[in-house]
C-alpha cells in the first residue's frame, strides 16, 4: 500500500470514528438534560427546598417521633437482613445459571427478572395470601405456631423476593467473563474446592456482590407495593415500613412530616448509590489494570 493510499485510509477511519449514529451533539445533550431535569432533578430538588423551610429543631422533632423511628428501624433492619440473604442465594443462583447446563435453564434465567416485571402490589397480595395461616404455605408453619403474614418475617420474605434479581444480575456477567484458568491453576497447586472458592473466586466476585447487595438494600428501604399487604402495618407490632408512614402522613395532609421523612430517605439513597458507584469504579480500574 502506497503512502497516499495509507493517508486516505487513515482519513476514512478517523471520519468513521467521529461519525455518530444520532447526529447533533448539542441537540441530544439538551434533550437529555431537559428530560433529566423534568423527571429527576426538579422533583428531588423540590423535596430539598420544602424541607429547608423547616427549622432544624422542627425537622428533628418530625423524624424522631416514635412511629417514625420504629418505621426506619423496621425498614432498614429488614432490608439489611434481606440483602444479606439475597447476596448468598443470589450468588448460588448466578453460579448455577452460568456454570451448569440443564433443561429449562433459559426459563429459569428469565424468571429471575419476574420481580422486575410483576407489579409490586400483585406480588404483595400473592405473598400475603400464600403465607397466611390458611394459605398454601402458611398453613404448614401455622401447625408449629409460626406466623408469617403480617409479621416482620413476612416483610422479610417480600424484600427477598424483590431484591434477589439485583444480586443475580450483578454477579452473573462477572462469572461469565471469569477465566477458568485461575481455578485450574489453584487445583494444580493442590488447593481444595473450598479454598479455591474463598481465595480465588470470591475476591473476583466481591465488588459485584457488594454492588448487588447495595442495590437490593436501597430497593428494600424504599419498597412499598410488595410489603404494604404482607407487613400488616401495625405500629404496635413494629411492622410499619417507612414508605407506608410517608403515605399515611400524606393522607393526613401532614406535608411537613412527609417531606422530612422523604428527605432522610433521599439522603440514604444517595449514600447507597454513591457507595455502589465507588465500588464499580474501583472494579473497573482493577480490570483495566
């Protein structure tokens, strides 16, 4: 190839590289910022603006009421436990879907995302009926004096249901890209399967597991539809979730309390997303290195 042809080829390559499928950088950027502002930024900013109208003393009084404190403890505690359970069983599900071939694998893989597609209210009604004392599953536990529906145990089951897809989908791509040579090298050096998993495989999966845990935890704290029925919403039994308390305040036209609680929820969500993004950035740097 001559020097002239080489220069023409380089010019075509640079032109193809700079060509965009959707033309108009300024137009597309403007549309993106406008949609982001209308759908996300402005509604969230309104919560901050309204909450800032409250004095610090009034704000603390509103978020430290007994019912609010109990609701926060219930939502955060149950969401944390559910996220831990999802981390363990989500890893197992992802491992089975990646490492093994069996009939119905594609169907099972698709069913993992059922909590995303299923309306949360439908999930809540189904779970509360299934685990009730006269339900298909709940009746067997009732013989042993174990009540599931309308207790924290039922709330935990609902949070596990809606949170497990986050862990599976976070871990599954990492498992698919993981090189089997690391496992083979560990076996050749005399490592047992258990030691290989904890020393070779788990360190590679840790960032994705933490990401899945964070997403499941954040989703659980703000969940409403799937937990509103099965939790029972009893202030006496401490089964009220924080999202239900916000809705209750709005029904009573108590916008100050609702806004104050929403601001705390917003801060928690921002912190969780910030931690998840840090984990993802560190994982990307590790992979590129």
